[in-house]
C-alpha cells in the first residue's frame, strides 16, 4: 500500500489553512490526501473551517453562507477543485468538528452528533466523494453514526491521551477500554487510528524530553488487529523519518514538502502531482 501523505488543512505551514489556495498548492506539490475540517452553517451548508466561529466570535452554525469570508470554501468547492485538476487518486480526510464537551456557547449546543453526521454524509454523496473519503473525529459517537449511515466511508479515530480517560464524554457512552483503545477501535470496525505523535508536540524526537505516543508497540498492535496508523501532526523531518521507519501507514503534516523530501530520502514512491 502506498504511503499516505496527508496535507493538514491543505498544508497549513505553506499556505492559508483550509483554503482553495492551500488545497490547490498541495495538489500541485503532490499529496495522496487533503485533510480538512468542516462545520455546518445555519442553512446546512458544509463549510471548510477548523474553528466553529469567525474572528469576531460569531458561530458559523448561526450564519448563512453570505456571512462567511470569501476564502472559506464549501466542501463542494474542494470537490470541484479535485475534478478540475483530474486528481482522481487524491483522497479527502474530513474531520467532523463535533465537540463532545458541549461548552456553553459552543457550536455543539446547536448541532447534535446525528445532525452533523447526516448533513455531512449527504454532502459527500451529492459531491460524489463517498468512495474517496475518510471521516476522522476524536468522538467515538460520531464515528459510530457514520458507520451506521454510510459503510462505504472509511473511519479514522483521532487519539490523544487527554481524550482517553475512563468515562470520557468522547466515548459517547460506548464501552471503550481506555487502556486498550486499539482493541476497542477494531471492535467498532474502524479503519485507522490517528494518534498524536508524542510530546512535546512541536519539538519531536530531537528534544531530549520527547516521549512518543505513536511508538513501535502501538503501531504493531494496531496492525495486528487490521488498523492503519496515521499519526498527526508531524512537521519536523527527523520525527517524520522515525515514524516512517516504525512502519506507520501515513502522516498528517502542515509541511507536505518536507514529508516528500523524507519519503524520497528513504526511497519510497511519491504521490503524483496535479497542477
């Protein structure tokens, strides 16, 4: 299987994140997957944005399309870009930004898991993206609903130790074994786990204080139960190389150019460019 080079938010270290500029540049550079985040507008348009609110604190869920910045694309705009570039091999890894904590004033108060999933899946179907999309989330309930509603969509669990405490709201009432989340993910029929690579998050393996979370034991355990491992967000070449050597199936990065360099140095094939 070809290594999955995922451009985080289109390659946020190189271009404005989650914009058509970033996605277009990533396609021209050569990536296998465009990673992006989505929220819903008042009218159930699926828009590409990491944050639930604009800079002025207005929630996207309470706004119409005309209220949003012109640089904030709809999911269908990304689909159109892929079509225009004839980038048929390139996939989308879409994060549903549901917040299980439901903090007062957050978008989660305005959108249920079920509604968020249903509207997003409808958009994926309408845009012809079902067969080339994976949906990722920290929330187990969201991924469970995706599996019930659309079995053709791959499901990737985002994982960080802070979300693995017993009784966590991110488990959505499921019987998740916090001390063996890999087994629980496999039992839920998920496709992949996307763990945080380690801590300190930004410094990586070159830091003497660095403690990996995506270690060899985790990779081997996931592969034993049929799960791919695609750590996030890995930006420094030494950590990229260390993880590739461990046998991860892909990496999510803000700097797809750096990851291409690492893959080339290790003699691995590179994704095709679509200009």
